[in-house]
C-alpha cells in the first residue's frame, strides 16, 4: 500500500546505442593493428628469452666511460655548427616560401597552389633521405649534413610561418592596400612586423630539432656527434656510446632551456 | 613669442624613429655565429658546386627510373620492393603508435596535476621529459638491438617508447585543461574514483587525445624510415641499400613511393583528425537520415 503511495522513480533513460561509425572505426583499427603486427612479426618474446643477452650490453651502458667525452666535444662543436648554419639559411629561405604559401601575401592562385604542393612534397621525405642524397652528391662529411638539414628546415619553417601569416591582423594590410603598396611592400611592412616574434621562435624551435636529429644525420654520413656514435657502436664500445648519449641528454636539455628562455622573451 | 612660432607651424613634428641598436647588435651576433658555424663545422665548402653538376645528372637518372614502364624487368621488381618496404614502414609506425598510445594513457593521468598527487606528477614528468629528450634512434641502439636484434619488431618498440614521451605530455596537458563541472557533479553523486576518471576526465579529453595519436602516427611514418638506416627494416633499409649501390633509377622509384604514400596518409589522417576535433557536422546528420530510412 505504502509502496503505491510513493511516486514511482522516473524510468532511467535508455543508454544510446553506439553509433555505426564508431563500431566500424573500432573494427578497422583492430583489423589494421592485427594486420600490421603480422606484417612485422610483432612479438615481445625476446624480452624474456634474450634478456640476459641484452643485460650484458645494458650493464656496459651503466658504466659510461667519462674520459671519452674529451674526444666527443669537437664532434659536439661540429653538430652545433651544422645546426646553426642549416637553421639560419633554412629558415631564411623558408620565410620566402611562407610568403608564397599564404593567400594573405600571395595573390596569385596558381603560384599559391604550386608552392603548397612543393612544400608538401618537401616535407614528406624524412631527414635521413636528404642526408643520403647529399652524401651521394658531395661526399661524406658535414657539408652533406648542412645541406640536408637546410632543405629539411625550409619545409618546416615555411609551413609554420605560413600558418602564422594566414592568421595575421587585417588592419595593417588594408592600410597598405589603401596607400597603394605593392606585393613586396605589403609583405614587408604590413605582414612581417606582425609575424616576426613567432617567426624567430620557430627558428629557435627548428634549431632544437636540428640538434635532436644530429644522431640520424651522423649515422647516415652527415658528420657531427652521430658519426661518433656510429663508429663507437660499430666497434662495440658501449661504454663510450653511453657517455656520448648522456652528454647528448645534457646538451639537448641545456639548448631547450636556452631556447625556451629566448622564446619567452620574444613572444 | 613662443606662441607665435607654434601657431605658424602647420605640420606636426614627425616622431623620432625608435632606436635600432638592439636589432643591429642581434643581427651582428647572428651573422658572427653563422660565420663561425660555417668555419667550425669542418664542412668542405669547395664541394658545394658538385651539388649542382652531380645533382642534375642524378636527378635525370632518378626520373628515368620513375618513367620506365613499371611492368618491365627490372622495374616491376623495384616497384614491388618499394611498396613492400613502405608497407612494412607503415606497419611499424602503426604498431609503434599503438604501443605509445596504450602506455601514454596511464602516464598522462599520472602526470596531470588535477588528477595525481604532486610528487607522482613530478616523477612522471621527469620520466616523460627524459624520453622526449632522446631521439628514437638512441632507444633503438641502446635497449632494443641487443635484446630484439635487427628488424621491424625492434623498430616498432623504439617508436612506441619514443611516442610515450610526447603523447603522455600532451594527454596530461589535455587533462589539466578540462571543464571541472562534470567532475564535481560525478563526485557529488557519489561516483567511485574509477568512474570519475572514466566518465568525466577521459570522456572530455578523448577527441583531443585521439587526434594526438593520429598526428603521432604521421610523425612515426617518417621516423620509421630513419630507423631503417640502422637495419630496422622498412623503406629506410631499402633506401640506404639502394644508395650504397648507387642504383639511381631504383632510388627515384623509392623516393616517389615515399612521397606519394606519405602525402596520401597525411591527407587521410588529417581529414580524420579534423572530423574528430570539429565534431560530426553534416556527415553525421546524413548518417542519421540513412538510419531513419532503413
């Protein structure tokens, strides 16, 4: 009796059924994962079977040969020099491409489309492909590393800067148009002052990226610290490799801090 | 007297130009750094003209490889090898992204200030930063080659470990940026901790986190090519082999495959990312309509 008096709790709303897109998406992801795992024979077995093999090497890594760092510092100087030269020229050329890859500054549609395509192609190749190409062209050494990073940086700098140019404040542009400025004057005086802080911060970011990719560059024959790692690794001097890796850790952290400090002042 | 002189002045005085000293000093330092870098890098600048003379020659050779009939020997074999290598690279990138994504979920929650204890947050962030500092190649060299040997399996694991660093950090940042309202509502309704994490935190960040994963997949495709040069398989291994034997027509085909496939994958993944972030929109309405008519 009393039960009937109390109002019945409102029926709980029914849980919506999962949408078909979701189910199809999950099935596709699962299928791709299984297929990809089969394609590369994915297994975690060696982690347990060969752990003792690996441990011998890891143990050597735990005892870095600090005295080797005396030899490593010239290679570090080379790596940092490569990064400075490549990012300076890459970013400078990238700026020109950025102006061509934004509708704000480039009023010719065919040129805009062509630039966009060219940059997409430039960015689709990994840095190691550029190093291999330039090693074939100018021989093993830091010149190949500089040229490869230079080309690689153009793509990134142009993409990031073009996106900033797209979002620029229209006011100065209208003022420039009203006073009859040409394409170049417009880009130089209405756009460049607005994007300069961001552009400089991208330049620092690209410099950081170049330091990080130094291992790859050296491995493929582009000079610098990576070459040292490759040589020492090929001779199984794991204690030396370990010391270099730790020094890399320190250098990357220091450069990150420096560049973060500079960027905070810029933006 | 002074009043008369200001009255006669019809034009306002032009403001003085701001000083350029800082910009000039900055430019001089930069140029000095670049010159020093050019000298200290030990680059053989004399070889620079080679780039243009040799470059043109090799470019023509590469182009010749691409425009040959792809069904004739040995070009059909080149194309098959190139596509097979690229497929292996993409598989490596996908598995690496999956490993990184799965591991980054707990790491992200542990590194989010509004979820975990401050001490746990600090420790997790140090680990994530350490992972982000070192390139994948270093993980591959140190940890994986001795245990897993050369091959795509080791490559996928290296990509996975590398991905944890960035994905964990981005997930933590997304979690810190959520709307606290639903969390409070769930807590007030007496939801257990696991339910709060699943239905208020995770539901809010899921679209953003999925977009990060896809973005990481795009990055990993490029990174897997890099791992190829130390023998982790995929298109990178094929490419470095081709360069060793200077088979320029084969190199042309390989570069062509890399460019086309990467641009395609980027386009698809970019479209999916846009759909996830921007929400359903027109396409979802159409799906519902189809469902209603069925």
